[in-house]
């Protein structure tokens, strides 16, 4: 595959651009293992984000019923025409996934899974969009920098645990399923990567107001050096007495910091805050 892909890249005059975070993988065994780990079958529709030269896209298309692949770099159009020529079940959309109307895409696709090899700078907004806006997404399998992977799958009260971890927990369980060394990529990045799978399970947390839960999480981590009480006062504009009352109702120490709260505690805190706003 490597000779074929890089031959197509050379023929098109393609050059890698750092601003797109382009790091391609050509090892078919590795790519196939990522698709297997995603759990995708012949009955599934898949959205791929950042399809690059189409190496992962081909492995997905060989298994899935349908693939809609998003790519930001239009220079890859002639390359993808060649690499995906044998896969009529694949559609490439040259657009920024973060700017699309996800509702319209879901109307067309129905239920779907997401697979993506994405650069660090877009990881958090991408997952946030899917978690907050996606109504029909079943699973999200992403390859990201290893330290980011640890953050996505972190346990509470650890250095890696943060707002994105607690936000994910609202709808999904996250696990690291594969580590990928930097030597697997071209060009070679400066860090190793890992594949994280997020399985969507709506209702895994008892939350009456999802928007308030997410706002509570963001408030808690708005300043990691401050106590939860101070962050609630600053973010919600409530009095210190109201913040303490909410913490007490949720069974949380008034001196606690955000990273010590489990997703279940965040849900209880959001509920306690609901009648104080």
C-alpha cells in the first residue's frame, strides 16, 4: 500500500502541511486493527473525519455498509480519486466537519459510528461537537496523541482528569484500546499516539438538564487552582452562600476542587444548582 499511496501523492504534487496536522499511516495491518477495534460491521454507516490520503478510509469501506469521509485539504482530491476508486460505498466531502450541520447529516445517515485520525488541536472541539450535538452517533473511535488519550479515558482525582473527561462521561464510556508508536506515521510526529473508543450510552448518568451538567463541568475546571466553590461563584454569578448550599446538597466538601468529582457527583451538583440559578 505504501508505494501506491506515496506514488499517488507524488503524481499529484502533494506536499504535507503542518497547519493541517497531516500524519498518514500506510501499515494495512495497523489500519485494519483500528477498524476491528471500532466494532464496525457490514450493517454500519461510518463517518470518517480527516481521511487524508484514504488509507484508513479503504479499510473502513471494506467492512462498513457506507462511509462518508470528511477532509479539509482539497489538494487531496486527485489522490483520493485513485485510492478510493474501488470503493463505491464511499463519499468524500471536502469540508470542515466542525462547521457542518450535524442534524442534517444524521437525517441522511441515520445511526452511525465515527472513526478518525485527528490532530491534537481539533480533538476537544470535535468530540465536544459529537457528544453535545450528535443524536444518532453510536460510537466514536479516534486516534490522538497518547497524553490526550489518557485524558479522555481518565479516572477522577487524577492529573489527567478534566472537563473533557467529565463531559464525555455524560453520554459515553471511554477506553484506550491501542497504542500507536510515532514510527507508524509519515511524516513522523514528535509524540506517540493511542486509539480511544467511546461507546455512547444515553442515560448512563441521571441528569435532568444536560446543558446545565455541561456548564457545571466547564465551571468546575475554569480554574484548576481554585476551589469548586470559587469557580461556581465566578461562573454562575451566584453568591458564596448559594454555592456552599449547592455543594452541601450534593454531598460535596466546600473545599473540594473540580478534579476530585466523579461524573455522578457532577450530576448531583448540577441538580442542586438548578433551583439557585
